[in-house]
């Protein structure tokens, strides 16, 4: 066998790119092989905004809620797209990964395991768009979505807002998933987090119709910047200085949590996960 | 033996803290307010060196601490005591350069992607381990030839049998040509023919690359075929480190004397006294006996057998290694 040892002390963007290409293709293969599963997930993603449009349009009939029926339709349609693009399931999977030992092979590689998960996540979103985009168009047509505030400028502004939101939510939830290193049953924590996301991210109701104190609170938390902010940017409701403030809030929230993710790997905290599974065996 | 060890382990220890409570609802409620834990020492004070090119059997019953030790050495676990150096790295610091030069193959854990052709997983490993195009092609060709993978690599891993998948897993884990191999039950669940193929391959890889191999297996055939040296661990403590056959002479207090009679012999009452006079009669028929005797009395018993009985042939042997290991595990003999 031949022997040339690569130099791992230097980062290799080319090798990482090759890895992303290969892992993305592998994840794509998985999602296409289990397209029925993806279709059901996508259907689940469509159901929630569908129900919320109906509820909020009904609520807004004959009373001033601050938004028209068409605006609600537009809001929840864009919310569906943003939710799909920022969705991450890994915090629900980590407990199983740790207990089953599935995480160990990922830790044995000279590549941070987060890259594997990023590829999986992007691939799901990519495949899921095949269902989400037609559903969004149908929803807009059926419920008379009002996009009067949107423009080509808001669409251009939406692209970085969405990308930053994807990164922000991914890093936050991946870090939250690390709680499985310390907690045996982490699902309850995940459920609590999801409830906050639904409420303070603007998935359940536009934050603009919420009480003032909730809106104020939401500025300090990451949920708003993951969901509500990109929706409002797409709809043309955030422009000028507010837009730049929002862009600034997204990475500042992400960088702190991103640091946690890298530190966790570098300091070997994932090993605690394996330790916990070992400890379980010794009970 | 080469001078510098490739794996050096010094007083390695691992203690887990686990919660415990008594049975029953009352105890469950009490544990909410007064949580009790106990320390479990999975590995304690283990020291050994392994040199390049060595294949070392790491033996012990379930729960002995074998996998915990291997996981510490592969960087998956932090020890609670001691030090280790592998290829000059501290494993649990998880240096990329270290991870790129070793592999841990666990019999029931998958590196291969389940739903894509095996060759696509290999391409992924190529990127992960930064293998050059030329090296990848050469190594892949060799591995395909050694392990007879040609008909398998274009199938998704989920469509392979357990044995086929294991062969593909092993090939994938060796594409980056690791200098240290930790093999944790690599033949578990495989049929005898596939076990033999895997054994032959590991021996071949070791001979060609000079990699150090640390192997755990409950199949003694694996150990006997591959390992001149064994390390025995029990209750987390190192019991023995040395020559495989030395293990037998050290831990087996018995030898087996087999005799063949020069003429068919009907045991007329002799058999009843034989257990007292010679030792434990393991088997007996008209043509011969097999007697297990304490090691220190082997010569005396052999003399008595020759004097008392019409013996045509007599052989003295150590008991099978498997039996000795089983006995060591059962009694937990401490050094």
C-alpha cells in the first residue's frame, strides 16, 4: 500500500468542499430514497400555516387586528417558506445518536461532526422545496395573499436575511442538542424550546399583533431574528436602518453560540455523551 | 521488538458516576430529593505498551473495560486517571492529525452511509481523510482485490449481507491507511468462512503496512490466529500481559494426560478409584482415558499411569486456550 500522510494541521478548503459535495450527495440520496417521508414532513409544514391563515383571517373579519386578511395570508405563506428553510431536527435526534453509539463514527473523523449535519439539513431543505414552493403559490392564490409592500428590493434584502436566519437557527438548535450530553431525556427541553420558537418567533402570530412587552422581549432573544425578521424583510415591512440592525443582530446571536459548538468539540464535551451512554450500561 | 512504542498507556483509569436507588415507588419519590450515586470503576490503573507491527489481543469478559479502554485510546472518552500516548498524540485531545492516522472498527457500528452505494461512501472518506487521487485509486484497487469487493461496491450498504457489509466497512476504514487499528469485535455475527477471511485480511494488512493492531474478540479463533501477545483485563484491572501461550501456562493449574491402551481394557472397578489415584477422569472408554491433573503432579501421575495400566501411548497437553480464558474470567484470578 502507498503511504503519503496528509497534513491535517492546516485547514484545506478544497478537502472541505469535496466533503460537502460528497456528503450533500449522500444526504440527497437518502432524502430521495425516502421521498415519502420527506413528503409527509413537508405536508406537516404546510398544515400549520394553512390552519393559522384560516384562523387569523376569521379573527380579522370585521375587526381591526392591525393586518388585513390578505396580509395574514402573505405573512403565513412566507412564514411557511422561512420555517422550512430554517428548520432543524437534530436536537430531537441527538439523544438517540448518543444512546445508540451512532455519534461515535462521526467523532472518529478528522472533520467536525457539525459539517455532516449541515449537509443533511441543507439536503432536506433542498428536496422539501419541491413541495413547499408549489404549496406556497397555491396558498397565496387561494387565500388572496397581499404582497403590496414587497418589491424586488425586499426580495434581494430577503436573501441574506434568510441565509443568516438559517445559520442562526441551525447553530442555536445544534448547541441546544448538545444538552443531550448532560440530560438523559432531552425531549422535554426541546419541546419547551419549540414552544418559545412558535410564540416568540412569530410562527403562531405576527409579533406586531402581540402585546408591547412581548415585542420588546423578542428583540433580545434569537427567535425573532430566525423567523419574524426575514418574513418582514420579504414583505417589505423592514427597510433602511432597521434592516441593517436586523442583519447585525443575526450574526451577533449566532457567533456566541457557534463558539459553544466549536469549543464543545475541541474540549471533548461530546465524549461526555459517550460517557453517559456508558454510565447507562453500568447502572 | 522495535524500541519506541506506538501506543503507550500509563495507569489509565475511567470511573463513571451512576445514579442508583432501591426498587419501589417510595424509593423513586425519595430519590427526587435525595439522589444517590455510586462510582463504577470501568478501567483502573491499566498500563501497557504496543509497538509498531504488533497485533495484540485485548481480552476480557463483557463489562471488563475493553471497549472503554479502546474508546479512550481512540479519543472518544476522557479518562479520569492516567496518561496515554498514541503516535505521539494524547488521544482525547482529538488532534485532527491523530484522527487521520488511526481507526476504530466496531463490529456493530456503521461508518458507511446506509442508502448510497458503497463506492460513494468511499469517495466521502477520500475527502474526509484528504487522500490524494493516486493513493485512493491504488489503495481502493488493493482493498477490492484483497477483500473481493468488486461485486459489492456499487450496491447501497443496506442491500448487503452482514458479512459483506463488514468487509466493506473494514475496507472503508482502511482507505486512509491508518497506522493504528482498534478492532472491537470485528467478526461478531459473521459466519466461520467470513471470520476467516477477515482474520486473513487483518494479518495481511498488518504485514504489509506495519500497523499496530489492538483486537478484542470473543472468538478465540480470532485471537489464536492473529495475536502472539494478549492483554487480559477483568473488572477494569489488567490481569495479564504477555505471550498467548504463556497465559495458558500461567493461569491453568491443570494439564491433560491422554493415554491409549495397548489392549482394550474394561474398567472393572478401577475407574471408581481412578479419580482418587490419578486425577479427574475427563473421558474414559475401552481404548483410552483422558485425565486432568494438577500441573505440579503431572509427572507423578504419568508415572503411576504407566506403572498401573497397559499404556501404548501417552501425551501431556495444556488445556485449550479458550478453556483457560474462560477459567480466568470466571475466577477473576489476580496477578
